[in-house]
């Protein structure tokens, strides 16, 4: 059986617990750390003057070329690790050079479209 289609969620929505565990998500942020031996990475983003972080298990996408400080999109399933969210990534892609404000605008437009489609 194929995994569920991933919905776009901002990293701050995931890190604050607004997205339920078990969800398939797409998110983006800046790669701040990567441990090859543990197959763990950390993505960060700043929103409303708060630094938000998300730990990512990279065991299914090894090896990948980690460029610290670069922006990445990650797609995978959200799991609980202790009391913190952990994204088990199926895909990680570097998006350096992408217009992040345009990406956020696209996410908002997609959300509006899905909302109108559900209500009709």
C-alpha cells in the first residue's frame, strides 16, 4: 500500500504540536546539524521571533549531501520520540536559490484551495 499524500506544514506548526503524530508531512527549513552515525539531522526556522527546530531521521535517505545552512524540503511521517516530534524522512531535497516567500505564498494558496474544495 502506498503512503498517504503529504500535506505541507510549516516547521513551527510541527514543533509546537499542531500536527498530529502519524501524519505524512512536507516541511522546509534550514539544515543546522547532521550526524551521519546516528542518521539524524536538525532543521530550524524562525517564526514570530522564536527559533523552531525539528529533528529528522535520515536513515531512509542515506547517504545525502548535507550542506549546513542550506534550505531543505523534507517529506516523511511524523513520529513521537519521547515528547518531541521526529520526522522520518523519505525525501530530503536542497532548495537553495528558491524564493521562500513565494513558497509560503504557494502553500497558503494551496490551503485555501483545499479548504474551498472541502466545503463545496
